[in-house]
């Protein structure tokens, strides 16, 4: 009787009178379940490329760049990104041109959601997605060196080159 399992309502099974009183809990019981659900919902929401919870100005830039199709919107955003990258050269810290570049880049992420299924299945779109991922890596370096002038300018130059490559890929996608 001493080693019997006592079933408790909240925590699964409890081993009584063992050397180390072990307790087996499941995720479905107790407060962990609620925390798990909330964190999953937040992770899903944040991983979505089409939401602007933390970057509300990105939606403004997306509306400014709105074209007849999703590809035209991305082309307009690419032109805006090029202008902002040139304006951000020589700046320091998180200044207005870098802020605009940051928000425009998040708008571009949202614009990728507006492409049709037919366009998304083309090699040109695949190339645009790869270039966009490279741009994110470059932008992270830019963000890291935003107060270091030489590092910032090198990252901005590389970013501007990738934006030109993105425009070429989008022109090919447009046809």
C-alpha cells in the first residue's frame, strides 16, 4: 500500500513514500496549459508577415506604395527602399531615414502576402524570396552597426544592391 499511486485532480500522479517524491504532471493539467496556449497564439500572430502590430507605419507605407497588383506594390516599395537607403547614409543611430527604411522593409514583408498563387509558383518569385531573406540578414547587420558609421554605410550599400536585385527579379515576375 505504501507504493500506491494516488491520483490527484490537478497534477497527474503522485508517488507516495518514495526516496524522491516524484510527481508526473501533464501539460494539459494546471496553469501551464493556459500559458502554453497564450504563447502559441502570440508566436503565430508574430510570425505572420501581414500584421503590423509593432510597426504601424509599415501599413502607411504599404498604402502609399499600393499598385494594381501585389508585384507592382513590391516594385513601388523597392523604389522607396532604395531612396531611404540612400538617405540613411551618413546618419547616426536610429534617425528618421533609418526608421523609414525599417518600416518600409516591414511593409515589403507584408506585400509578399499579396502575390497570386500563379506568381508564387514561378522561379522569379522564388528568387525574390531568397533575395528578401538575404536582405533581412543584411538589415540585421545594419541594425547592429546603426551607430557605427563605417559599418552602417557598408551595410546600407550592400542592402541597396540587394534591393536592385529584388527589383530585377520582380520585373521578371511582372513579365
